[in-house]
């Protein structure tokens, strides 16, 4: 496993996540704005968003057993290379005036299909990177939260500015560079063999048997199942907001993509502060109240402030407060997952939980586009904010959420080797 106490794997993993996620955030503004401005259709904008996110969710769900078998380092590297190639093809075809909508949808689908396994692979290397650097798990998940928020800050700012100055497809060049750089960082900074890789006896098991083991274990974890349902609903609403609603608002209000980038970047910047605070003090805080209060502050307010056509300073303030609160969410969720899932099953279980949590994301753009076309922007924003508040409030009343602090400070649970036990739905004995 290499020398313990080295921070290089953790630093390299964080750097790879930063550049890859920045590329994703840039393209998240550039591509929808390109479709919206060239076609004038919110519905077609939603179709392109669906074309990226549907493969992302589906392929991510199915590649968990492969990540566990092949190893996450290799999967991460290949995913970044394919993403760079597909995004670069979009730029090249547009420059040659040979980018019909069908070709754009196909290439965007490739980007989504590659991003899913690549993101999963980076996520499941976090606990090992923390062990190698002797970093507490909650601090490591807090740092990954900071990384995600930095990408959310830099990406929209760069994307919005470049779109405003040079056009949407020019900003895709930033995405191509980021994806390519992510593959270089993974290959250079992360030790070979990093991340769990199946031993010889487990490799002999069939794909669907290994896939079923992830489902079996997940069935015995009510807290993780409840997290999936709640996050799945809020992710759908977030997707509708970011892929369609906020862009339609920018066009109808006259603020343009630069204001979208400003709001997103302010939210990302304050979320960095929230994640830094979480990394420093989260191990001393009760997770349940912090989690649900943060969700209420981070989610519904964005919908409501745009619905009432508030002044710019008020919008920026709401996005700032929501971002700071949102900085506490992913560190808590990440720590819970790493505490409750055995390392041998981490790829399979995380692939399922992530994909099911993201199952509504491909529909978000479609639902948002159709809803705006049918009812108008303001009613949809109000309905979205109300649905967000009800989801986060009512879910927290379920009894399994009391278990959020139950396994804090313990190592990953132990699971018998496959040939010793096939009943993975039973909760294994915890190890300290």
C-alpha cells in the first residue's frame, strides 16, 4: 500500500477532482446556453441536458463492479481522456460548421457516459487517500467538499465570462483542457494500484453476481436508502433549476449568462467557506440538525428569490447564504457512506447510491423546460421552491436519520470474503 503518512495521494486526488469538476461546471453553462441561444427553445435545451445526464447516471450505475474489479485509478484516467476527446470533438466540428443537433447530442452523451465512471472512481479513492495521509475521514470529506465548491466557483465564473465574451463553444475549450489535465494528474500523482482492486478469487465471480452484492448490502441500510430518495428528489429540482430555469430567467430578465455565472460563483465561494468550517469542526457537531437546517437554507431560497425579481444585491446575498450552508452537506454525506460501506463493496454500493440519487437529474431539464413552456417561469420557480422545502423537512422526520452519528470515528465495516458468506444484506460486525 505504500508508505503511510504521505499526503501526495490526497493532494493529487483533490487536484484531479478540482480540474475535472471545473471542466464539468464550465460545460454545464456553455452547452445549454449554446442550444438556448441558437434554437430559442427551452425544450431542446432540456433535451441536450438529458442527453448528457442520462448516460452519466446509467453508466455510473452499471460500472460499480468494474471499478471494484479493475481498480479506480485506471477507470478515472480513462474517463478523463474520453471526456476530453468527446468535448474536443464538439469544438472541432463547430469550428468546421459541421455540428448538427444530432451530432451534438451524440457527443454530449459520450461526455456523460465517461464522466460517470470517472467521478465514481475518484470518489471511492477518498478513504484510502485519507488513510495514506493519516487524515481523519470527516476532514478528508470536508476537503473534497472544498474541492467540489472550488470547481463550482471557478467553473461558472470562467464559463459565464467566456460565454459572454467569446461565445459558448469557446468556453468548451476550457473543459477540454481541464479533462485532459485531470487524466495527467491521476497518472502522475496517484500510486499505481491505489484504490481497492478485487483479489483473484473475487475476479472469478460473474459481473451480475458482484452487481447483486451491492444491491443486497444496500437493502440492509435504511439510512442510505433514505438519503438516496431525498437527494434524488432535490437533485431533480436542482437540475431543472440549473439546466433550464436559471437560463430562461437570465434571458427573460436581461441579466444574461454573466449574472448566472456571478450567482453560481458567489454560491460556490461561500460554499468553500462552509466546507472549510465543516472540515475543521464537523467531528464535534451533531450531524442531523446541521444537515437539515443547511439543506433548507441552501435549496428553496434560490428558486424563490428569482421568482420575485429581486434586486441584484438581494439575489447575491441569498446565493451566498445558501452556498455557505450547502458547504456542510457533502462532507456529512460522504462520511456516512464511507463509515457504513465495506471497502470491498465501495464501488458497487456507491455506484448504486450515486446513480439512484442522480436518477432524476436527466429528467430535470426536460421537466423544467416543459413546465416553463406550459405555465411560465415564475409559477414554476415558486412550485420548485415549495417542493424543495417539503422534501427536506418531511424526510428528516423518519427514524433512520437518528443513526447519522452512530458509526462516527469507526473504520470501514468488515465483510467476509465472498466464498465464506453470500448474505451481504446482513449488517457486518464493525471494526474500530
